[in-house]
């Protein structure tokens, strides 16, 4: 009887310890996701060839500090950003879409507050100067999907940041634009897949809804590195991994 009497509290204690461990693990995961890194996956080709459909990446939440869209889940608990540094030209960022803050987009920052941005014959111009681009052989780019087609260039921004872009032609609908002047505390973003990207070039015309300039507080974080990549299917479809896993893209930084 004595042994039975002591066994009951031990089992109850073990159950409570298990619950405690689970709660602590969940709290730690939430803290990491809120203040450090958040995982995202790429559902569209607007950032080809830098990011492919089926890429899974981590975004650093601390790179630009915190706003209501990073730690307050969109609730208006405070305005602006705190404890952050300024984004740099060329950063690949996740942000909340201004017209619908429930939607996350990922693009590249090409325009900073006060910049004049224009696209002429497919070439990006910043403050009146054409951005250098160099055509490259698509076969030299690891993991580029065969359906990509078009022309691949290395674009060099004024601060020296270099990255790939894709152009189907230099005469598509947003290959010739007016001049955009970036307002204070806003950024101008573009997809690397220039002719297949809804970005800051999009204005309300011909049925297209605008993306426009991105307010600083809408920035969620900077895309840092890929941790998983699958050609077809979702992460949970493990049976696809043997044939669809893109191992060469895993654990690589995002330029």
C-alpha cells in the first residue's frame, strides 16, 4: 500500500512536468518567431532567379527593428519602428502589403527615401543614372528552372550590391515608366523577375491594384538564407523529397 501511495503523485508530477516542458517549448518558439527569425516559403516566381517556387527561407525580424507588424500582429499598439537599423539598397525583404496588411510579399529594395526611380527600356534608373547590368549565360546559374527562359543579367546597384535579374523583354508593360519619387520613411521595391512581378511600379490602372511605396513600418524583416527547397509539392510531402529536393540550394545565403 505504501508503494502505491507514493506512485500516484509521481505519475501526476511527471504529467505536469511534461505539460510544463511543452508550454516552455511553445513560448520559446513564439519568442524566436516574433523577435529573431520567422520562416517563409515562396509560392510564386516573382523573384526568379534569386528565389524559386518551393524555396523555404528564414527572415531575420531584428534586422530593421520591430513594428506592429512584427511583434504586435498588426494591432496598433505603437507607431513606427523601434530598436532597428535602416534597410540597405539591395536587401531582399518581406513586408506587409500596404493595401492589405494581412498579405506578406517578398521583393528587393532598390529605392530609398528621397530617391527618384524610373525604368527605361527595361533598365533601372536611380536618381537619373542607369544601373549597370551584364548579361550572363543562364546555364551558369545553379537551380534555375528550365521554364524560366528570357534573359538573365547581373545588376549592380549604386552601393555595389550585385544580384541576378530576369527579363523576358525590354518592352513589357513596366519596362518604361514615369519617375517615382520615394517619400520619406518609404521604400521602392521590385521583383528580380522584372516582367513577372507585381511591385512598386504597379499603379491603379487597367484593373491592376497598386503595391506602391512600402512604408517603413510594413517591413517584416530581411531574407537571410534558404533552409529547404523542393521542386514540386510541399514540405510535408516527404515522398517527393528523393526526386524533388534541391539540395544545392539548402543552407545558402540570399544575395
